[in-house]
DNA sequence: TACGGCAAGGAAAGCGGTTTCCCGAGCGCT
DNA sequence: AGCGCTCGGGAAACCGCTTTCCTTGCCGTA
C-alpha cells in the first residue's frame, strides 16, 4: 500500500508538506509543490489510512447508530433520517443491528466507543428490566465521560444524553379514542414485547383512553408479541380464540397488524365489517394493505433526523428532549362494530 | 481517555505486558500480573483505541457492504444474510447506502479502502453505462491490489472479484413461461431502471420465454421505472392507458408490483380475473398482499450469506462464481386471461 | 548594508497500540 | 560448579499520519 511517505518521496517533498496538501491544512503551500504532490498521489493510487489519520487527529468524525434491525421498516425509516443528517454534516455513519439482544447492544456501545465515534444514537425502545437498562446506561455514561455524545430515540431508563421521544402514550390514546368513537366496547390488544418501554407506553395510553370512556381492558384481552409479523398473527389468533366477541383489535405496530389481517382473512372475518384493526407507526406499506390500514403515524424519518441533529449539536448543560407527536391516520380497516 | 499506558502504569507493568494480556497474545503471562492488569483496566474503564490497534496490527478485521438502500426490503434481506455470516466470523460489518448514485458508490469504495476493511461486498445490480461501471471497477481493482477482497452480488461489468449471481434471466423466463402457460398473449412489462444489468437480464429472460411461445413483446408494452412503489404505479398506469387490452403484467420487482396492484384497485380491475400480475424477488410482504402476489423468488438472505462467505474466504486464483436459482412462487395474483 | 519580519517548507514529536528483540532469572544437566 | 536452556517480562521500534516548532531564504525598511 502506498503511504503518505511514498507520495512525499516521489514528489520530492517532506511528508509534512504532502499531508498539508492532501488533507487540506490551512497552512499555505506553493502551487508548484501542490501539483507535484497531487500528481504523485494520483500516480501511486494513494488512499490515506483512516486509522492513522484518526489517531493523529484530535476530534473524531464518524458517528454510530444502534438499531434493533435495519430490515425492520420502522428502523429503516429512522435510519434514513439519521443518514441524511449525518451525510449532510460530512460524517460517516456506522449502522449496528442489535437484533434486540441487550448483550449485543452493550457490545456495540463498546465497539463504537473503541472506534472513538463522535456520537452514538440509540434507536428503539429501551429495556424495562432495570438490570439490563442500567448496564447499558453505565457503558454510555463512560462513553460520555470520554467525550462522546449520546442521543436516544424513545424512552430509556437511567440513560444519559439527549432524547427524541415519540409520544407513544398519546399515540395509544389516539388509537383507543378512535375505537371508542366508532362505538367499540370489546377491544383486544396485540401488544409489543412485554419488556420494552414503547410497549408499556402505548398500552398505557390506550388503557387510559378506554377507561375514560368507560371501557375495561381485562388482561385476557391483551396478548404480547414480538413486534414481528408471525408472532403478531399468533397473538391475534389466540386473542380471537379466547375472546370470540371482540369487535376491534388495537395492534402494537403495523408489522404485527399485517399478521392480524392475515389471521382475519383466514378465518373469513371481514375487515372492517366484522372486526376493526388499527395499527401503529404508519409504515409505508400500510396504505397498500387490503384493506388499507388505519394506524397511528409516527414521523419516523423526522425522528431520526432530529436525533442526529441532537447528537451532532454541541453538548448542552442539561439533557435536551424533543417530543414528537403521533397522529391518527384513518384508512379502511376500521369502522363501527357490527350491529349484532 | 484512559490509555494502555495508563493501565500498565497503574498495574506496575510495561505497556507490552498489558497489551499481551488485554488483547490475548499467545505469549504466556503469569497469572499474577494478569489479574493486576485486568483489575487496573477495569478500574480505569479502559477501552482500547481501535484505530491504534488497527494501525499497529497487520490484518484488518472489519468488512464493508455497499447497498443501494437498506430500507429497501430487497437489500434488507441480503444485508441480513451478510450480517449473519460476518458476525459469526467475528467481523464488524460497515453498511453503506449508495442510494443508487454511482458517485456515492465510488466514494464509499474509497472510504472502505481507507478504513482498510478486509473485504467489500457490492450488493445490487451493476451499471450498464460502461463509463460508470469502469470507474467503479478501477477503484475496486486498486483496492484488491492493496489486499482487499471483493465480492459482488449480481452481474457487474468489468468488475473484479468473486460474484454471486442470482439467475435473473432464468427468473424472467420463469415469469414469462408461467404467463404463457396460463394462456396470456398480450403481456405488459413494468421493467426496472433501464441502466441496470438486473433489469436487462430479467427482461431478456422474459422476452425469450415469450418468443419461444410465439408471443411478441413490442416496446409499447414495456415501461421502465425505478424499482420503487410509486414509479411502478405510474408505469403500470401508463401501460394500461396505452394498451387497454393487456391481460397480464410482468413486473420487475415486488415493490413496483405493489404499485401496480394499487393502480389496478383504483381502476376497479379485478386481480387476477381481469388482469394477472406477477412480481419478482418474493419479498416477505408478498404473501400478505391481497391478492397474495405470484412472484419469482430469489433466496435473498442466502445470497447475502454466500457473498459474505466468498468475501471472507481466502483469495483463489481465478474469480469464483456462485449462481443462485430463481423459483416460481404461485399465489393468487395470476390466473388465465378473461375469456372475453 | 544590515536588520527585523514573514512566509514556506522540513524535522521531529507524538497519537495509542503491537511486536520484535533482548535480558535476566531459574532450571536441569554434565 | 559451570553450562546452556527455557521462560516471563521490558525496551524500543514501528504502524501512517498530523502538527508543532524550527529553519531558511527573502522581502522591505532604516
């Protein structure tokens, strides 16, 4: 591999001069030498060693994001927003998939710390288990102490740094309110993984909306699943088996709602005539489902962008918080209950 | 930031010894010192500087992949396969989104080169424009000369390195054959971007199948789009406007097929009674569409895994090629043409 | 003509690790 | 007792680049 020294030698200058020319120092260099060095670099196919640069330079330039899974449209959209802002700021973005394993998440924090990234964005809900939450928080605090910036998306217990908070509770209320407004009384819930704050928040909002309108939400009408299609389908099936009289299903995210729709179709239930289904997130595919999915929309790309902006902003005294509103998107999967 | 030297000092040993203990050298060290160093590292919250390590060490450890867009399910699935194999091999994977801009693609090759990654995987179809193809190929060759390994997914002109080739042409034949078998004669095609080899191959296979069965494929029955939902919808609409007598639509990928389905729905066309639609890729969502999408399946995760295995395998004399078969998945969006 | 000031380029000191090479101690052997 | 091992540990070179600090040559000025 050609090194800077090789280039310098070939151009007949010192490494110092070559460095100044090739990495745009503010120290002036004569036009004469400049072209010589540039030519030499070209001839030798010189590619600077990022590690050496990073080691010699003071401030880090890359940033990292840890998501549960980029192939999940939820995170894909968030990542798109993060990426856009990072690229605009001239930063390289490292994308890490934790696949929802706290262990791996911790590992990645260490890894990004080791890479001396300027900032870490933690996307995806935090863990409700205080033990794992604290373990990750500890790592992050250490990273911050070493000068790293931290931003999280969603509520994370004990976690330091700035935060972008999708208003999941309000979103849950929106869903509950809408179903009540349509006249539903027996509402089933396919909730997300029991351990996540996102799940808890969405559920809390929903429950509040129902209670305020005199509905009850007994635990036999709640099933927990893993935010993916198949477990959502299973949960929906279980729920319908245990409660054949349900008229509506509030589902914790759109992906699981897809599973719920499939189950309904298999059973010959007409949506929305026999059963209303409402999702959460408003993934791009939601409008193309049949029937088009009524859902609670979160501006995911915008959330990602906001998080990256926070992460790249100079550190503030206290932690900053940006709250993002959820909005209801009415489509074709909800209607008044059947007038039995 | 605590450095290795700090740890060594605190433990009362030389940096050499500390390094040997902390990064698992094969040189034996007494148990006594080992615990002292480990304790010191723990106390100082020591996190090794990856850049320094990479600089000092010989072989690189990370690998990179350049995809068009991870949020596209097609690439998300491929990435999942890549990720799995990379992680199993203890490698960090850098994911880069080119957003289909050749410029950015070149840039990323340079970036990964600069990071001294062990391998680069180029996912997504190559460019048919010889100029851009050659520009990228040049960069890659240079990377290879410096010891980097290269693997590409899909056909890439002039590109060096190992390749995983989804048999797009065969897939196109499969789609064409199926439509002919069902009795269709006037078949429209929503093709992918005109510049991509993937598009050309799928189209070639399709065309061949039709010709062999005595069908023609005049250019007015072909519309090019960008592999995304909305442009697919537009292309389908244009096609139906220009050829109201079409009985089937072969679409270049599932994402565009979603758009085509939406257009058909808007126009009150019954699928598959009035119009058959066949997709390509078999994205996870395909089975959940209504009607469930008949499509040509590519084992995307497996393709990603194969590419990473090639990239991590020791270099061979000649370039290796793995061809991956496409298979037809019959679902509900295709049927015999209406018996007018 | 002599001198200060300034600008361009080079020498060299790191950045934070790894690894080669060397040294000294302890051992078994003749 | 003297010899040559092996074996654990440290000194120092080095990875490739940036940057501070210093040198040198040139200009304008008195």
